[in-house]
C-alpha cells in the first residue's frame, strides 16, 4: 500500500490518508463496542514473576474493544507479551467509546489514569498534552519504529512536532447499506449524486423500508451528516481553513445545514431516532442496520465489527453488507475523494513505565497488526505491510479509498477539544430535533470554536 503524501496533512486535525468515535469522543467515531464489562481482566492473574535483573511491573490498559473478536484479540496479545516478559502484568479494562468521555478525564484529573489509554489523536490529545496528561514518546519513535507506520496516521498523534501516541487503525466514514433492501426497493447501484441519494430515499420508503438509521441519543452520529455535507459544499480548502482558523462563517456551512434540513424533512430516519443510542444493543442505530430493519447508516470503518455481535448469529449482514461514499452535491466544491475520517490508537500517561512503551511497539509490529487485520472486523491496520491482511471486500475498498484520498478531515469532535467537539455535536443535534435552524447550527459551531 502506498503512503499518502504528507503534503496533504495539516497539523493535528487533517489527514489525507484515511477516520473512534469515532464517536462523540471517538468515533469518534471510532469504533464503538456495545457493552462495558464490570471486571478488570489481568493478562497474568497470578501477578508478575520475579525475574533476575527486572523489577515487577504492572501496566494498566484501557481500550475500546469490549465485545467480540477484538476483545479476545487484545487479551491474547497481552498474554503473549507477559509470557515473553514474565516480570510484567497487564491489567485490562475494556469499555465502550462513550465511557471514555467521562471516565478518562476523571481518572486523569485524579492522578489515576491508566498507563495506556485509547486515543483518537487530534484536539483532545493536544488538550491532554497541554494539561501534562500524556507522555512524550518522541525519543522512542525516532528511527526504525516510526518508519514502519503510515506517516499520515502517525501524524494524528503528534503535538507541536512531538509524538504522544501510536496508531493502529485508520479509515473513512461512509454509507453502510443492506444490498437486499436496496434490491427490494428497485435500487440497482449506489447513488452517484446527492440528488440520486434523495431519490433512493423515496424509493426505499415506497417499498416500506426505513431508509436510514441514526443514533441521536449519542449526537455524534448526526454530526457526521453535517460534517460531510459541509465538506461536500465547501470542499477541502475551505474546510481546512475553517478548522485551522476556527472560522465557520462561510456561506457553504450554512448551505450544509440547509442540505441537512432537507434530508431531515424527507423523514428518512427510523422512528424514535432522537432517543436511539448509536451502537449499544440490537435496537441501536447500528443494530437496526445489522438486523435488516433499516437500509443505511453513516458510520466508520468499525461498522462490520460492531454489527456482528448485535445479530443473533453473530455474523451481521454478511454478503448483504455494502459501502459507498457520501455523494457529491450539485454546485458543491467537494469531491468524492474527500472524506471525513479518523482511526484508533493508544497514548500513555506520563507515569507509564518503559515496558508500556515497549508493549505499544509490540502491538504496532507487522506481525501483530497483520493478525489484527485478518479479523476483518473493521480495523484497517496502519503498520506498513500489514494492510494486505484485510480480505473483506468492503474493508479492502476502504483501504483503497484511504490510499487514494486527496483530503481527509478528522471528525470535528476529535479535531477540537472535548468541550468544543461536544458543542458541535449538540448544535447539530438541535437541528435533528427541529429546535435549531441551519443558521443556528452555523452560529453555534462558530461560537464554540471561538470560545
């Protein structure tokens, strides 16, 4: 796989490679499991073994793969590491993305943060760095290790030229859809334009199919729609400038809100979407798609892995699952090769021991990332040479899209600080609820980014 030229990157908020929640803190977007275990799993339940020349070390690790194959995989990797390093114990706390929004800041402020924690880079990592809550690993990343990782993905975890985290996944957000329901509605191919997309919504409704699921209880899913329409209306140059300069006053951002209002007015979403969670349970927005209740959902590369555990057979939609990018809008400056996206990675607290850094090096090795990609559950590995391990047709297409991308904007709730990101999500949520106009949304986002 070719690396995307670094000239397309701008600071910590824009990639030209890709997409934790993402999620509301994820993601965003990121990649969002569906339940939170109540116990902490230890890779070596008996504790570290006394080893000549080594002091026993315990590493605490919070990650977001709390169900399915990802949970089992990370546990196995921790076990492998502790077998090879018997003086080390790794205590794992898996949790869903939404919990990181509250639990991680509380732990950081209390001085009890985990040694290794899930991170999506961008503005939130910058905020942690400025608060002295993240470990500078620049010296460890110099040389061979850094050269083994996709440069664009690595840049997401850099603040002022220094490295504070390590990526393992990078992808883009797009429309996941049920091919069988498209066929039922007489739709032969994915829409090429926004007008085609709106026409397909009409066809799906006529066939008795709920066109789109959205989990507005968690807000970030709706924000994806506004962000993408903004990118399609404004194009990469204006979007890049808006994020860099904290200025969303251009008329194209108002037009994005008007496009979103037209979509909402077409009533394409499932009943009760304002109270529907994003990815928690079979009745969540993702669960509805997974179980054939709706035709489409706008989500990231993590979707297949999240969907599978939400279905009775644990397989999701199987061959009926398809993917396509958000279409272009008439008169808009954005291109199909411009995306909203991001990925997953890990950062460390300042107190993290040297073994925690070494463990991240082990995680990001070609061997481990190749095995991670072979799960085909939505993780698109960023270690060079491991990408070919992904064989699922949809996920291979996403890797192709991230390779050929001309611009990728990190989800806005990750590009900015947590407070600003939440304000953006809440502003868009107001439009979904019918409480805010397109101008209200634009003004609220402008005010939040200027605060």
